[in-house]
C-alpha cells in the first residue's frame, strides 16, 4: 500500500483546477453501452475507480481509444455478452461500486444484465433494491445467486414502460433505471428520481443520443422509449466534491487559493454551507476565490441562537460526500457545530483519528458528531493514520496539512480512487507532501 508523508503547518497559494466529476463519469461511461455508434467523452478524470470501469468496458468488448488527456472515444458495436458470466467478470465487477450501472443499458439494449455484488467504500450498507425493483417494474425477471453473490435480470421479450415511485432518491438507481427505460416500449414515469447535476448531465447526454426524457432537473422524469441511439460527444462537469475539498483545505491552512472553472451554477448549496462555518467564498466569474483566513472563521448559529447543525440530504440538499470535509474544517472554527450524517452509518468513524490529533469531537452515535472548534489557538498534532475510504482519506489529508509536524497516511489507494494526482497538484500550490510507494 502507498503512503503519503505530509509536513503540515504551511500556507498554500495559487490556483487549482478541479478534475472531471467522478460520479458523473461513472454514469456516463456506462451509457456508451446504449449505442453501437462512437461516443466521445471529454474531461474524464484519471483516477482508479474510473480506470477500473474503462478496463471493464474493454473486457466487455467496447473499443476504447484515448484521443488526448481526459478525452476518449468508445464504440460498443461488438459486445461480448458471454464475458458477463465469466469468472473474470465476477472478480473485476465486484471491485467497483459504479459497475452496477452497466446493468441498465445492457438490459435495455440486449435483454439481459448481470453483475456481482459491487464493492467500493466501507461506509455502511448501500442497498441495490431500488435498481432491481425498477427493472422488475419494466418487466424484467430478477434472480440472485446467494452463494456467488451474483445478480441478474432478464427481459428476452423486451421492456415495457411503467409508472414507478422510487423508495429512495438513489442517484445510481435512477441512472440505472433510466438507461433501461429509454429502450422500453411506451412511456415510463419515475417519481422520487434523483435530480443532482450529474444525473441531469446523463439525461442531456441520452437526449442528444436520441432518447426522449422530460422533467430534467426535477424528481419526476417522463421517458418515452425509442428503438435506437446515435453516437454523441459529451463533456464531464468539474467535480463538486473536489471543489468542496479545496475550499476546506484553504480554510484549514489559512491559504489564499483560487479554484478555477467550478461551474458555479451546478454547485447548489455547497458554497452557502461552507459559509455557515464562517468561510469567506468569493465568486469571480466562474472561479471561486478563498482569501487567507488570518483571523480564523466563526460558525454561525441559527437565528434563535441555538447551535448550528449541518446534515446531508438528497440533491438539492447537501451532499454526504462533503460532510467529512466540513467536520475537519470545524475542528479549527470559532464555535461549535453538530454534524449529522443521515445517509451512511459508518462514515463518521474516522473521527477517532482526528481526536488523536487533538480535535475536540464528541461522537454521539454512528450518525452524529459534535465538534468544538479550537479557533486555531491549539494546532492539530501530526500523527500516523490509515485512510478508510475516499472522503475520509482526503479529510485526514487536510487535517495533516494543517497540523504541526510530519504526518503519515497509509492506504492512500483509497484517496487515489477519487482524486487525480492529488500530491502533484497540491505540491504545485506549495504543499509539502511526498508519495512513498
């Protein structure tokens, strides 16, 4: 496993460009399976999870050509469906959470789709029921091999449009069902659909390929099935989670940083939520400018004077992927805040590492943590730690960069799953970080 060594306590300066959005990319890559024509995708991040999915697509028979950095062409005109039942697929598909989204397009186009139980972050149970209940609503037959933990859906006579009310506004579930429904005969209505910008991007891409989707940006989608799809060209949005990470990094290290080309209109309440912790965020065109917080930052209270509470929720609520970043930033704020992680029951367990570093955190239960900020009157202490998942790993990295002394982070492959060349990009703005293979 790789290791980061971080010499903390240094202010950074300069500008940083966010990578393409990981979560959008995983959806968009699966959508190339819908057509036999060539699809060009730009701004693809060079990260482990994305590269694993590209490899899986290649093994499935997709022709992949790298055009330039971040740009690829994909052509799915000779798909090898036998690969779906191979031992190799059972191994490769289980190593990536995003692999679940190949099932929808394969089911729609070829009448069958299989997937081993997918892996990913160890952040709590993430059910797949929404995906398969949606496929069954469209007329597919579901089967599950408990011994091999292998899922399958079949629709040899094709799919038929249906009305469905999703039990949860699952992003990957909505994307998966959507990519099957565009092939279904007649009209499909999905209520309580996820509506985050990356799902909107998928809908726009599908429409450019010939799909008929209405209600984009809302939680009520109407899909009229079609019989064929063309190729297209699509550009991935900047990663809002990485943008939030750089906002937190700037605040914690009292650094003056410009985050370039953030697609501000797609950030939702992210800037306002960081502002609740007292962080100054300036909009400069489509850039975010974070001034050096020499005097620290102060947590707001609610208007009745009660302690601020910040929680996650489906879009347009605050994304759960940034709660761990907010928690770390709060350790040096002036004031206290309650962080309520509603969606994943294990995502706050990394706080014991922060407590070891000197943070004042009360872990109330698996979902809630109260943070009492130091107001920079006491620095975090350098330590040795292990990254448990992508977002917690970056949060610990931010904590290490603000701490006095040299910290070591093990299992940095977790960070590499979601952040492209993070050490090189941080060194470019003055960070003292070294990768040890």
